[in-house]
C-alpha cells in the first residue's frame, strides 16, 4: 500500500512540475501577418403571374459573386489583394435569358511605409468580364458589343498609398501604364474602345491613376462600401478623364441572409460619350469569411464585415 501511495505521489509531483514548466514557457505570438476577409453571395429573384389583369411576365433570376480581401501586414510592409467576381442572369417569359451582372476585377498593391500611414507603393490590376455582351441585353442575335478581354483593362503603376485605418485606402499613382485589350476579332475595328486602326488588339496609355476605397458602417448590420477611381492619359487628351464609382449597400438580416443594392457609374470617352449606369438589387444567401488578425493599430480589422 505504501508503495502504491508513493507511486501516486511521485506521479502527481511530476505532473504538477510539468504544468509549472508549461506556465513558465514564453507565450507565442499568435497574431498573423496574413488576414483574409471575404463574402460569398447567391441572390435569387422570381415573379409569377396568372390571369393578372395588371399584366406582367413570369421571370426568374440569379446573381452569384465573391468579394475577397487578402492582406499581408508586418512591420513596415503592407500587401493588399482584392478579388471581385460576379455573374448573374434573368430569364423572362417571351424575352429569354439576359445577363444582369458580369464582372472580373483583380488587383494587388504592395507598399513600404515611409511615414505614419503613408506608403511608397506599386501595384497592378485587371478588369474584364466573363461572357459576351450584346446591344439587346444577352440576345446573341443582336450586335455584339463586348466579350471576355474585349475590353480588358490592365493597369501597372507606382506611387503612394495613404491608409490611416482599415476603412479608408487612397492610392495615387502619377506613373501608371494602362493597356486596353480587345481580343475578340469581331470587335477589332477603329474607334472601338479607343483602337486606332482596324485589326488592332490593344491600346497603350500612360498617365495618372487615383483610386479610393471608403467603408462606412451606417448602423448595425447596414454597411456601405464606396470605390472610386480617376485616370488621365498624359499621351493623348489628358482632359478626357476616365471616371468610375461603385457603391455596395449591404443590409444583413442574419448570419446567412442579406440584401445587397449595388450602383455602378462609369464615364469613359473611348467606350461611349455618355455616363453609364448599372444598378442591381438582390436578396439571398451571403456567407462571410474572416481569418487572421492584422498587426495594424486598428485591431478590429474590417469590423463592418464581421458584424
């Protein structure tokens, strides 16, 4: 019995010593340099009519999209990457299927801090669409006006980035190369998206590019993300600014259901000499992903997205 008690005492002593040793060990740094915030959405809409004297056509539509922000932040280094993809269609009885959303927007920007909240930066971006577009919505019998990489815009430049917190980022690039690609043979004629000659597949421009992203929390579960940009071509008609604005109003109902209202405005002299407008409204499934915590002073990284 004594031997048994002695064995138990020794075991307990060793266990307690091991616990003390663990307590004294240095605490590891658990703050990650990488952080990922993302939103996956699937919006649905439908309308049905039967003997409805007010009129109307049966229709069903869907819109799917992803919006991801992958950020590396450590010491003086800041590397932000944005992935925005979206596609949607609507099918109306008697009209057929029409495209309601089509966007590919990828960008990356690396900065090295030289003063508080200011970074010497350089980056690149690409903007285009998934499928062909026609004058009559998505009707392939109508004249084609766009396609994948027709147009496609590629920007590469260097400048400075101002980022006082996670909700505001302003990038100014006084040296920015911009290529417009038109890789669809049916659209390669002079004047289309600024092409100089028939058969050209690209247009080179060099100038100033300014971009800004501002995220605003209006109230609990209601947020507004504003994105704007301006480009001026030094080489030809610098007064013809390319202006773009995108607003996304997200009204979250619960963890998985939300309502999104989007507004896009664009003026590009090389596309059409009018202001372009696109607006969408959808209610459906939305799943937010967030992983990692930034080392920035604002530790509550993108709180507008986490609520």
